[in-house]
């Protein structure tokens, strides 16, 4: 065990540091709070996946470092997405079984049909797994575009599952769906705007098939959380109450009101507060009754997505958390439908939900290695500084430097706040002198270094005193290190950049050791937004992550968890970092796991062609330059061959940092 230097970890007393255990790590990083029973730590201080196995209650534990080792042996380097098929399966099972329990308990007179919104993770392996495992539950798919409908039509083999089409639909989209109706596939066109209805009517008549029509309403229910501003009347989606009347009239006039069978409402994504969900369901039921009264047969109530994920692990109604559990969600939904429909005497509809993030978040983990660290700590001062600065009468060091040195030497519990202010004063005076050319770079560097030493000592004192002065509270953040990670935030964690998403981040090994550093994580792009500086630590949001000491001799691997929803699909090619490697593992009852699927990430050639370069033409242009150099006698023909083969190798290589 590394003996931590207490001065560098302001949140850790020395006693805590030396008696550090795996339990302390579990608590610090909150793995059992956000892990939903799927992630934990083993005695060796490694993060394990607790994989549910069909037909057995005991879970199988797989250590993530073991998977990383297996990936390396197969030539799949970091960064990589690890998908765990068992977790995806278990989420589908849990969702369907929780609804089944709620339905049994409340004596609801119909069944549940889940659909997975493809936009949340369109990756073929993910959709394959949802379609095949979900078959037992007749789990369907939601499509928001022609491309997604094509996926849904090909992948679902079960006519008892539902395909819900949202989004704006042209006549080609509608024809695709109508042809599927001829095959007996339950495709619902959810009308987003009244103008779609005449197109549906026209195409249906031409193809002589009855469509299944749904209508998406714009509820006035407001939700808490990130999407609060887009909910209610401000929502850009759905038909207003006036528009709904128009839809009914148009269908009636075409003698097709019998096709209107589904009401759709999606009040928002990641709804942290269960009360909002109840309100939304109540409002949807009122519309549902209204449509029945207007003469539509109905039969399906689709309540959209919104089931949250507790990324923070705090079980609160804050944006990245949730104040309810899955069972509670299902019971609330079913009960609210029963209560809201009671007075009208309406038959209970088939209940549909479109849970996206709650289905796929857990199954993916982003893994990456640390490449380097910018340690904030002062470097050791030269031994003879004492002589040169303070004691020698003829020392020509600037007074400000001597004073700064004096402050550093005389810092104590009694004067730490004053010392902090003095250090800033003298350091800044020397920086001024540097700007004016009165002192050189060595003095400037020395001044920064001594000041840093003072700040470090002050931070250590602050960690021990009862009341920390207000102006010193931010000191731990200022004194954080930067750990450089081998990943691109823009490619792999886009929501962290776009919407300040909190995702669980932690080392996947060394968790028997006390983390003695506090760090911000920077990615490999050269963009100052490419950093992670919000973490859920010990149940609260912190700007730095407790980390272990890094040395270049051994690997240090981190995991970002719960990244299966949206992150894999919204990423971009910032700085031309491409798709990462991906492996899907399937954990078996005997404790082994197999690499069920693997995909190598983009090569440099791949990403270059995405932005319309022709890698062959680039190589040819470079070859001509090299040939010119041979002609000039700058390089030999043999050197040209070596230079060109290195060039070709780069084109084939991974876009991320490759370990030699
Ligand atoms: C995005 C979306 C969903 C998924 O929402 P989650 O919060 O991820 O469950 C469901 N339905 C529709 C219509 C959507 O646009």
C-alpha cells in the first residue's frame, strides 16, 4: 500500500489514509448507489460486473481488469467500449416483469408492451440483442425515421410486438409501414402534425390497407430536470388540442376514424421527479377518454420515455438522479391510468412505454487509460536556496523573492490565512517584474514554485481546522492535478460536453489503496472543453475526482459507467478521433465470459474518408514529395521506402494514443 502524503489529499486525514479499505473506495465512488446492483468491488480492489444469469439467482462476478487484459491479448487497445449483454437482457427483463407485477397487483385489465427507441442506441449489436432477448416479452421498437423503421422491420420477427413510428413521415416512410401492415406487423404511425393525416389516408387507399394510427399530444405537464424548458406548451413535438380536433375530423371524413387506436405522449427524458410522471399520465388519460368520446376505437396508450437513471446515485429529484425506483414507477403509471379512466368506464388499454436510457445505460462502460499527469505540486527546491536568499547579506535576489521565501518558512497554524495572502502578494509582484523584464525566467519559476508550496501547506492546514475561511474553500480545486486520459469526450461522452451530464467515473483497479490525488480529467483532444470536472463523490457533486498516484511504469485504467444511452450515437469526430473499439461480453453460468462480439474502432483512413479525403490520394501526394527528396539527394531511395511504410502504417492505425 502506498503511504499517502496527507498534505495532498485535503479530504483525507492521515489515520483514514493508512487504514483505507475497499469499503472506503466503494463508499467514496458510490459504486453501490449508482450501480443498481450490477457493479461492485472485489477484495483485490477491482471493479466487478455482477452479471445476472438467466435461470439462476446467483450472479457471476467478472473483474473489469480481467476483461481489459483479454482485450489487450486480442489486439483491442484502449479506449474501448465494453458492453455486457447480460445487463442489457436484465434491464429488458426487469422492466417487463416490473410492469407485469404492477398489473397483477392492481388488477389492471390489459397487458404491457415495451418498445425501445432506436435513437437511444442504434448500434447493430445492441438492437440485435434487444430484438432477440426481448422476443419473450414481445418487446418492440420505436422508430423516428425511415432508416430506423427499416432496422425495426428487419430485426423484429414477432408480430405480437409493436413498432411505433414517431417523427415526420413522408409518403415513402408511410409506404414502408403500410407494406409491413400487409405482413401483419403492428406498425403504428404516430401523427406529429395534422398535415401528415391526408398523406396517410391517400397512401392507405392506394395500397388498400388499413393503417394503425396514433396521435402524439402536446401535454401541458411541466417536468423538472434538464428538459424542463422544453416540456409543456413549449414542447416542439405533438399536436395541440385544436390540432387533435382537426385530426379527428379529417379521419372521420375519410371514413378512417376506426384506424385511430393509439394515444402517444412523451413528457420528457430523464424525469427525476415521480410526481411529474403521475401528472403526465393523468393528462394523457384525459385525452385518451376524449378520443374515445369522439368515436375512435383506441386500445393503446403509449406513455413515451422518461424513466430516469440515477447517474449520481443520490436518489433525489436532482437532474441526474431520480426520487423513485422501477417498481414504484410501474405501479404509479398503472394506478394512475386505472384511477383516471375509472369515471369514464373506459376499457383498460394496452400500456406502452418507450424507455430508452433506463434500458441501455447500464450495459456500456467506457474504458480508457491515463497517459500522463500534470501534477500541481511544487518541485523540490534547490538545497542551497536558504543560503542564496535569506542569509547572505550580498544576495542579489529581489526583495519580493526573499519575502516570499520568508513567508514559506514561517507558515503556521496561527498565521496560515495571512501567509496565503502574503504569498499571493509577493508572487504577483514578481510576476509583474517578469512582465517588465526586471527578472528572468528562473526567478519567475522559483516564485511560482515557492507560492505553490505555501498554498499546499495552507490546504493541508485547512483540512484539519474546524472552520475554513471562505476565501480558502476553493483551494483544493485550485490545487488539483490534471490526469490526461486516452479518449475523446466529444466522441465518447458527448452529453458531458453538451448538457453537463454527470456520469459515474472511477478507477477500475487499485481500490485497496487510498486515492491521494485530486484531479480533473482531460481528454486527448486539444480542446479546453474536453475535460471531465464534475463528479458525484460521496453523494455530492465535486469538481475533482480522487485518484491514485500515477507512474509511467504501470497502467492506470478508468471507467466511465452508464454510458449505453445516447453517448454512443451522438459522438462526433472532433480532432478526427473516431469510433473506439467495442467488445460485447456474455457472462456464463460457470463464471467464464466470452467475447461475443468485437469491433475494431475507426482507423485513421476511415476518419479521413468521413471528411472526404481519399487516403490513397493523400499517400500518392506524400509519395511525390518523398520522391522529390530522393531526386534532390536529401534522402536515399531506401529511406524513402521506410518513410512511406511508416506513412501507410499510420493510415491503418487507431486514431487514439497507441502504446508501443
Ligand atoms: C427520446 C425519446 C424516448 C426515450 O426517452 P428516455 O428518457 O431515454 O427513456 C422515448 N420516446 C420518444 C418519442 C423519444 O423522443
